[in-house]
């Protein structure tokens, strides 16, 4: 029971944080619940895609290149692509998606649905307390930053009239950041694993803070004094 609570807690905390940050026109709770559910479901096509394409990356003889391809083009693209599909085609068209910040809100909720299911799998599959505590401060926040990156560009895509390839940037940059984080976890060099993954996570957090602030400032519901 404690392990399940620890697996659920980080995703719930991040969802509450993003809901609180959506200051000017908060989204309907039923849509937020749907977003979480869509994210949980998105883990299924992600696993299928990863299984299908993993053999291609493993066939590359150069170790670091093989891991880079696996991290970015297999895992990163499969997982972020699955999340993108759910956000873009089920939530993006909704009338409640009516300001740029909504891209961040819905993308993060989808990401937390994905991350929570993934977290439960890792923690309950002989992961134990150590895994639960480690993922609480690494993997789940990392998924949140991937969601913010994707949502930032989806918000621009919907409301920027020039529409400068923001849809492509949404999935590409999220997959690239995800891949950079995973790459350092895949290599068998522990100092590199720790430093590289933490630097990737740090970059994602800094970008996320800036993206949240920019979309808050551009909200049409923000009252100017």
C-alpha cells in the first residue's frame, strides 16, 4: 500500500501544481481526468512501438550510437509520439482549449497519466521503496518537463497565426529532451548516468519554468492593471 501511494504521489502533486499555475481560466476537471486517462492509455501504443523498433537500434554496432538511436528515435519518439497523439487529437480540438497555457495543462496531465502507470509498473515489479523514492524525484518530474515542452509548442500552434511548424516542434523537442535524459541512463558509465541525466532534467525544469511564465503572460484572460 505504501509503495502504491509513493508511486501515485509525484504525479498527483505535479498535476495539482500545474492546475494551480493555470491562474486565469482553469480547465474543467472532467477534461483533466480524461487527459490523465488518455495518458495512461497511451503507454500501450508506446510499448508496442518500442518493442517493434528496438531491434533496429540494437543492430547498430557502435555502442554509443546504438544507445542514442534507442533513446531518441525509439523510446523518446514512441512515448512522446503516443502522448502527442492523445493531446493533439482528443484535447486540442476541444472548445475549452482556449488559451496558450492550455497546451501545457493538457500535455502535462497526459504525461502524468503515462508516468503514473509507468511508475506503478516499475515500483510494483520488484522495484521496492528505493525505486519509488528515486523515481519520485527523477523520472516523474522528467515526464512533466517533456509535457511542458510539448504543451508550450502546442499552445503556440493553436494561437500563433504564423503557425511556424509548432506541431512538429512540439513532438520533436519533447522526444529529443526525453531521449537526452534516457541516453545517460542507458550507458554503463555511472558518473555519466548521474550527471548527464540530472543535467537533462535540470534543463527541462528551467525551460518549463520559462514556458509556464510566458504562457501565463500571454493569456487573453489575464487582467491588465
